[in-house]
């Protein structure tokens, strides 16, 4: 699953526009992600009756963000996420709130393909209105799930500027060992240079407790736009039925 780490905003923390775009890019797919630490979303949701909590800290030049994205699948067909981020940059702190719903149009199967749809909104600490988004994640499983490729195509409406943007992402998960995965991805919007990210995820307890770490930057960007993240993901057994 995972997030939708939306437009050119900076979470109201007064940092340069480039960092604002970075923050935006990290939220657009939202709970979007093919599970932490990917920004590109996948065609999977939390098991029916189960919940998960994705938390991470992201560090870039002059800015630190702390994220918490709880998600549950109470009815079996719709995953609901509500969480947000606290950002601290140059002594200014702000909080943003994210809500998202995600369903599968075709479940992903081993050596097959899947398709999902996610929609939601982000409320910023500063600025007016909400940013709304829709995202279509597609996934392909290869080599008995040892390699999974994800592609995203989405639409974003910026509430304050009333502008619409096309969003996209392309990512890969590759199994290195029984409990360790390599992730690599690129993602962006229909304007400006895209971003890239590479990292590792490791299951301390298979399918229950995961640690991850990533490095990312914008294509052609310098040290001022790169970021590092450390994350923890917790998944429950079904208990909501």
C-alpha cells in the first residue's frame, strides 16, 4: 500500500520552493506506497480486518519531517488511511493532515498483474482549501513475487491555486534475501524534473514488523534537494471482523 508521500507547497514552513516540491512529491501517492519506503503506490491493500501503521522520519537540507499513517481495512474491500506529518524547518513547525481511501479493481496475484484506485485529500497547516488527488496504481509480479514492478498515473488538484497536474510514478521491488528487499523508483509531475529514490526494507518479523531506509534526490538536483529517511512499519493480524 503507501501513500501518497501533491503540488508545489512547502507545508507552510517557509523553506525554498524546491524543498516544498520535494515534500509535495513525497505525499502525493500517499498511503500510497507499495509499502514503506516507496512513494510509488501498488495494487495491494491491507488484509481484510487488519490495520497497519507506517511511521518514518525524513531529513533534507534545513528540514525534518515526522510521519505517521495508520490504515485499516474494516470491510475487506476498502483500505482507509488518516494521518499526517509534522515538519520542522528553520525553527518553524507545522502539521498537515491526510485522508485517503483505496480499493482494488483487480487484485495482484503471483506472476500476474493487479490494478487499484486511490483518492484522497491533504489539508495544509497554512493556505486555503484542500489538495485533492486520484491515483491509479498498477503492479506486475515476476519470478514468483521476487520482483514486483509498479506504475502510477494520477491527477492532482491544488486547492489554493486551483491548478490541475498530472502525476506519475514507476518503481520496482526486488528480493535480495529472505527478509530483505531493494527498492528503486522515479516519480514526478507533468512539470519539472522528476525525483528518484533508492533504499532497503528488512522484515524483523515477516509480514508484521519492517524497518527501512532510503536516499532520494531530484534528477539533476544538488545536495540541497536530497533527502534521507528511516522508517518503521507495523502490521496487525485481522481483528476487525
